[in-house]
C-alpha cells in the first residue's frame, strides 16, 4: 500500500512535468493557452465503513486546466495579424457556417479577399455597409482586393545635391560613338520605371 502511494506521487509529478514541458515548448505558438496541473487525493473505501477511517491511497492528476490569462502581444509585421487584449475570442466559421473560436490572431487573405486563418477558416464580425454603418448580421469579413489599373511611367523628376566637399573636375564626360560613355560616371543611383 505504501509503495503504491509513493508511486502515485511520482506519476503525478511526471504528469506535472509533462504539462510544464508542453507549456515551454509552445511558449512562442500564436494563441497558445498554457495549462496547469491540478491534483486530487485518492481514498480507498473505509475499512470499517466509517468515513473517518478511510485510508489515503496517494494522489492523481485531476485535470490539466487551461489558463486563459493574457499573453504577450508582439508586433509581427503582418497588417492582418490581430490580438485580443483581455477576455474574448475571434469567431471563425468554415464554408458550411459552423462556428469555432480561437485567440490566435494570425490572419491572411484568401484568393477571394476573405480574411482567413492558417486552416482556411473565415474570420467573422458584424457586417457593415459601404458607409461603415453596422447592419447587425454576423458573417465572414471580405475585403475589396481590386486594384487601380496600372499606368506606365510618363515623367520622372529628380532633386540632386552635389557634395560641396568633392574636388572639382575639369574633365567632361567622355563620348563614345557620340553618346556619353556608360562606364565613365562618378556616381550612380537607380529608380523604378514602369512600362505599359
């Protein structure tokens, strides 16, 4: 009996270490909720049927309780990544309309302009009209992804400042075949020009 009681303590400590290890391994996982081990005493039936004579038989893991405390909020560089400060969840739905909830706020756009998570589930919110007035219904967020028609570059202007400390030069730009030699420059810069 004493051996089993001691063994139950070792098993409970092992479960606690597994939970702690899982928390550490997922510390940088977006939206991860850590867990905490909660233990319970194990009692055998009373020897004589009286409650005061019950014999303790050790401890067991009662629950790995998820912690819903606020995690760190970090800038990711993705304009669609979001975080919830405080209580709450993001409402997601699949193509059939079944809802799920998450605190992971890493989102992107799909090919149709819907805001989706990594599993392709749609981010839901209260719908608004084109003027921003809330219509009351909840549904997937779809962003307008149409772009203006491209235009070719038609003009280019540049402001150039010469270094006043640079030595003066008397040499003119060498001509090769009546045009300036492209290898005969003192300084260069680049700019993007768009063709039709």
